C-alpha cells in the first residue's frame, strides 16, 4: 500500500516493485504474488487508475503479477502483495486492526487475528527512501517499538533499501 492518497499508474507500478522486494527479503517469500486491488478480477475492470495500471504491472518483468484481486481476496492466501493507493490501503489497514480488536474483545485466540495487532507488526515501513523509516501508531507501546526496531534492523541486514534502489536503476 502506498502512503499517497492520489496516485498515478506509474506510482502503483513502483509500489508493486517495492512491495515485492519487501515480501521477498523481509517476509521470506521466494516469488511474491502481486495483485492489483480492484472491483473485479477481469482485466478491463476498475476506475481510470486501475485500468491504466494493469498493463504496467502485466508488462513489469520485476514482479510476479497475478492480475486483479478483489476485496474478498484480502484476507485469504490469494496474493502476497496487494497494490492500491494510500487512501484505500489505510482503510484496509484500519479494518484489519479492528478485526483484531473484535477477536480480542470476544476472547478469540488466533494467530490469524494476532497478526493484525499493531503491536505485533510494530509499524509500517516507508519504502523508497534511503534509510529505514518505520511509521508507528500514535498509541504504540514497548512491544510495538521493539518490533519496529527489529524490522529496521532486518531491512539493514538484508540491504533491502539498496536492492530497491537497484531495481529502479535497471
């Protein structure tokens, strides 16, 4: 998910590359599946932004593009990287966090729901910059800060930011 609420197709194409590299080097996914979040699976679906983005992703040799994905695909194992602009991405992130809150409120213990706890994942990495930047929640506590530091450390150890820079130079 990009942080920019208003994007051009080229931005979403860049987000796809950044997300794919993150999934590979930080999450350990060998060949991340990249999906474009849309209102339908068919290639011609969507608004002007997604219609213009689809061919860019389809032709991008740096990613494993699987096509459009829909909202119903977000919580299942359909794609490893889901590309959208920041407005939609933030809504999805907050929705996922509320699922954790609901599960916790009902005393449901589940590793699936636990991964939506912002303390568990720490923060959101700002990708495409030269140094690790992790954006934390305003209500973060010690566990969250620890996980943000661990994420930044892993980004440095894997030279993720260098790999990202290289991907845009080739």
